[in-house]
C-alpha cells in the first residue's frame, strides 16, 4: 500500500508542478483570468443590463396604463352610482358650478 501512496503523491506533485506559473520560463498553464476574458464578461454584463433597462421602461409604462384604466373604471362607477341615486346624469350647469368651486383641478396641481 505504501507504494500506491507514494505513486499517488508523486502524481499529485507532478500535477502541482505542471499547474505552477513560472514567469521566467513562460509556461502557459497559469491559474487566473486574462484581460480578454474579463473584458468579455464585462461586455456581456453590459449588454444584459441594457436589455434589462429597456424592459423596466416598458414595465413602468404598463403599470401607469393599468393605473389609469383602474381610475377610469372607478370614475365610471361613481358616475353610474350618482345617476342611479339622482335619476339621471347631472346637468352641465351643475357640473360647471361644482368645478368652479373646487380649487384643486388638474391644471392647478
């Protein structure tokens, strides 16, 4: 068994020596990343971030559209409720006098 262990130790040492980086002899099997590999990773990450930022803009506009639709549905329900309670829609003169009394309309916000 000691022979097998010595053989395995010799193979490990040989593998460690072949993986060692000797700058003076210009051996290639050094550990680490080259600048080209790091640059490629940065380029890929940049592309993915660019695609992701475009998706965020589309998602934001979709959320705003959904909020506007919900607000319009609420307004339609309020008008329908008022119409059923008062047996009809308000007259134009009632509407303008109500708007004129309020200071917070869309143009003054």
